[in-house]
């Protein structure tokens, strides 16, 4: 460690700490409910196994009630684990996504041809609101222009939408692409 005094023209640095002074954050703190149940059942299983072993060594006979307790604890471990996997975890994810926004759904496996067909059906149906119809038309024109390399088809679609909605500001920018 180097220390400079005022006479030396530097500054006096504080010594480095010997260890980290910020406690580490444990990823599993606090433990999940599943970990708590597993811990309780694990301790009960270990205690019952120890009691069966001690009873066998002390008496020389098998403690069948102790073995039945071990089997019941083992079954509870499996049942509660399965119950958690099948009901509790999905319900928790559902509620978390519903209340907290959650994660977006996984991307769909539709291809560009399927998307084009779907957008064409939506436009042909005529049941879309004005804004939605314009957005669908702009996306479809983009597909025609960029992916199918059919600029006249894209321009015709935009022109048709401009005729239907002459004051739509979105369509002004769709022509510039």
C-alpha cells in the first residue's frame, strides 16, 4: 500500500478492506414454498429412517409402523411434488402473468405465406375498424413490396386504402417506403 503525505504532493488513500463488506444475495433467499415443504418432509424422512434404524438395532425386529411412516412420507413427497408441478406452478404463472403483465407469449410458428393469407382474409372480410384496417393494409403492402418484390401490387393496395380513407396520416408514410 502506498501512502502519500501532504509533503509528497499526493493524497492519503484508505486501506482496502480485507473482505467484501456488501453481503452476497442468495438466489434462493427466501426459499420457495416448494423448498420449504421439501425441507420439512426431508427432515421428517431422515428422522423416521433414523428411528427405524435405531429400533432395528435395539430390538432386532423390524418396526413395521416406522416403515409405514417412511412409505407415507415418501408418497407425500411424490404427491406434493406432482401436485405442485401440475397445479400450483401453472396457476402461479397464470396469476403472475395476469396481474403483473408477465412475459409475452412465445412467437408463433406462422410463416410469411400464412401471415399474408391471414392479412388478405382480414382485409377482404371488411369487419375491421378503420385504424386496424389501415394497419393491416400497410403491413400487407410492406410484405408485397419487400418480400414478394411486387411494388405495383403494394401501391395498388395503398391507393385503394387512400381512396377509402383520404385523411389517414399513416398512409402518407406508407407510400414513401
